[in-house]
């Protein structure tokens, strides 16, 4: 199988964040020229924070954006400061709105009574928006993308999932106790992600070095490494800093 990943390595996190923001901004402009709007898929986590900080300085009121976040804990209240809703509001939606850019910001509803119905609604909302132009992803140490943990099927759709023990462990740093760490989430599926027209995967720091070297060495997808399905997509850009690049 042809490897399609287009890899760029930057000296440090700050440069990676600036370059990622420039890349996203260029795509927003290009897509805008074609259809007066742009649909982005967005991640939370530590990795994209620098990119969001840069991006909000570039976007202005001439842009119409629709965004779909990858995932949200379930169940969780929107105003819980660990919810992805809270994170996005702080890192992106509020700063963008204060730049008066027009936006429609979507994220799975962690408060939904019926999670299955919420998953179907979310898939439909992505379709109604015309699909995702550019999906931005982080990667877990175990190769997860969104909350698609090892074993996720390549044609999986938005659904309720159990969070892998290693991810619960990794997330516990943000919560007061292990008992508070959510064990379930609503996530776009691998199939949902792969339908995006273009994908930008970001990885920074030593903790991502192992998974990145595994990913870059793969000849074909491996079901135990959800990010490996990305090698089947024709337009995937991988932005790394030197610490993440083995
Ligand atoms: C977050 C998400 C996750 C993260 C991944 C990396 O919305 O979908 O897959 O992208 O866990 O997280 P960080 O950037 O904190 O290392």
C-alpha cells in the first residue's frame, strides 16, 4: 500500500503550533473562496492549545466557520471545567466570537438523555453541513484518534465508547480523583474521520515518540493502532516537533 502521509517536522512546540495555525488558516481561505464557508473537525487535548492561540489571531470577521469537535465525555455537564465543551469555549469559540468571526460550533452533547440518538444526530449534522473539509487530530500514546481506542473498526461511526484504561489513566491528571475520571465518551468514528477531505495530525513531545515511530513504520493499517487507518487516506498531513519525531 502506498503511504500517503505528508510529514513535516518543526524544531519546537511553538513553531509547530504556528505552522499548524497557518496551514489551517490557508485551508479556511481556500475553502471560503470555493464555497463561502469552511467545515473544520477539531480536537481538544494539550497538543492543539498553541495552534488555537495562533489561529484566533488570524481569523477575522470575513469568515464563516462551521466546526465539529471529535468527541466529548459521557455523561458530563457542559459547565464542568473538564468537559470538552468547556475547553472549546475557552480555547476557541469565545476568542473567535470576540474577533466577530461568524461560526456554528458543534460538539457531541455530553448531557444528552439518549446517547444513541445523540450520535445519530451528530452524524446527520456533519452530513447536513456537507462533510468536513479539514479534520485536525491529536494522537494518543496508544494510537487512538478521537476516542477510537485500539480495536476500533475502520468503518465505525459516531458512537458511545468505553475509554481504554490507559487513556483513563492519562486523563486522570486533570481530575481530583480516579473516581471522577469519565469512563465513557461519544466520539466520531474512524469512518467518520476518514470521510474528511483533508486531515492534519499533530503530535508534540517525547511521550508521542514511540507511537509516531510505530505509525511511520507501518506498511498497512493495524487494527490495534486506530491512527494507522490514516495511511489509507490520500490527503493526510502530519505535523511533528523534533521531540515527537523518533
Ligand atoms: C481529544 C482527542 C484525543 C487527543 C489525544 C491526544 O479531542 O480526541 O484523541 O487528541 O488523546 O491528547 P493530547 O493532545 O492531550 O496529548
